[in-house]
């Protein structure tokens, strides 16, 4: 009897744990359905497999904490795509969340019944021993480093992928970004910001070390510039051939020994790719909208056209909206928020509400923007 009682108690505990995990996920409304327009690749239909040549491959991380941002990002990408049925989403999630009853999969499928996607299990142990303390605890999450493993997790037939953070909003057709030309010498394409103070991304110890510092970037195609890893076009075949995951991880090992930077997953990318990145128009990553990594203060867009808005930094629009203290641009994000609040099923914001944004890139008023 004691053994049976123990087994029953264990079963109840397991059931409660599963229920708690399911309850932890937010609830979301179903997004409007979007269909391909004229001129879309004929083969890129719902019946096509992941290896179809007409697909646009987009990769994002997926977890309970940032799920609200991911859902809004997916909705915005579909809404502004000329060929939404041609988009294939590759979501990276920590292994325990993928295996926990399929809650993430059900949440995505419920809001986007026709979405073509796959969820890949990322083992946090693969990077846990390489992660160093950062200026903000959220930057130490193992899932921030899943992008390093993208080429290992996605099917080998996928030639390239657009990697996007979960705190982005597209207001333009993502196929334009997908069609970015990558010359033979480039593995990664991203907007560069050469006016930013590149030296501040590394410690004085890095710059004063005779074996590191400027010597690291000598001989590259161009002088090193800052780029944000939240929006990248990655040639997966070249990544694998060049063993770039191991190159990045080698810098993470050096960081554990010498403390050469203070941020999380960004500096190792800069160490490997700065000066070798193929530049993309800044309109594809109007970033910094989450403010700095300490205060998360409000920031406006900089002058020029906008194709993708990025709430990088501490302040996330859903948190500021819930707190009743949103920044002006958070209201634009709210129009894509599928979150359903409360037990009464009342939506926090309707997918159809908020400012209308055209499917082409938008030009915003001139504003001073602090990177």
C-alpha cells in the first residue's frame, strides 16, 4: 500500500507540474488568415516541404517569457508579406519546453492555424558552461545563444535563414530582406552602425592585451563596425563549412578566462564577424527601442525609412503596456498584440485595432535616436 500511495502521489505531482506549465503560458487570440498574392512562387504552397526552393526561412527563439513578443512578431511578418504562405518559421526552444506536452506548439498553431513551422529542441547544457555574467540577467539565458547552433539544428536542405529576435515588428515585406545578396566572402548580412563607438563593446583589458585588441580585427575586409545580432541573414552552408559555432565558442572560453566584454551573446559575434558582415539597409533594424540595458527608457526611431522595428534593450513593449507606462512607439506594437488578458477572455488589444501600417516600408519623421 505505501508503494501504491507513493506512486499515486508521484502521478499527481507530475500532473500538477504539467498543468502548472500549461497554465504558465499566456492565452492568445487567433490571427487573421493571410494568403499569397499574385506572382508568388507556384511551388511554395502549404503542401510543399521544408526543402522547397520557393520558401523564405525565418528563425526565432520561443519560450514562455517572450512568447507574447514572438506571437506579435509572427503576426506582423505575415501581415506585411506579399507571399505569407511562402514563409516557413523555424522556432528554437529549450528542450524541456519542447517536451513539456507540446504547449508551445499548440499555442502557435491555435493563433496561426495555417502557419508552416517547426520547433527544434535546444539543449541548454550545450552552452551553460560557456556563459559569463552580464550587465543584465536576461542576457545570460542559454536560449540567447541558440542562434549559434542554428546551422546544426535546421535541416541541411535549408540554404539560408533570417534570424530575428522575439522583440521585433515587421512593417515591410520580409522577402526583401531574404533576397539580400551575400557575396562569396560573406556568411552574415546585417545592418551595420559604424558611427557607434565600437571600442565600448569590449573591456580595457581586451584593448590593452597585445595578443587581442586591434590585432583581432586586422586583415578584415573593412574596419570593424557594430551590428546588432537580433536581425541577421545567415548563409547556413557557409556557416557549417567555416565551423563558425566553434569560433564563437572559443571567444566565450577566452571571456571566461580574461573578462574581455560585459554584454551577453553579442560580443562573440562581433569578434568573429565585425568587418566581414555584408551591410544591409538600416531600415531593417531600427533597434534600441527598449532603451538601455539598465533603465529601459523610451527611445524614438532615428530618421529614415522603417521596415523593421526592434525593442532591443531592457524595456519590452508588453511589460510597459501592462504596467500602464508605455513609450509612444509601444502603441504601434500593441496593434499586433494577440494576447488575451484575464479570465473573461477580453483581449488586451484586438489584432485589427491600432494604427494601420502599409505593407511597404514606412518613412517616419526625423527624430534624434540614441544607439
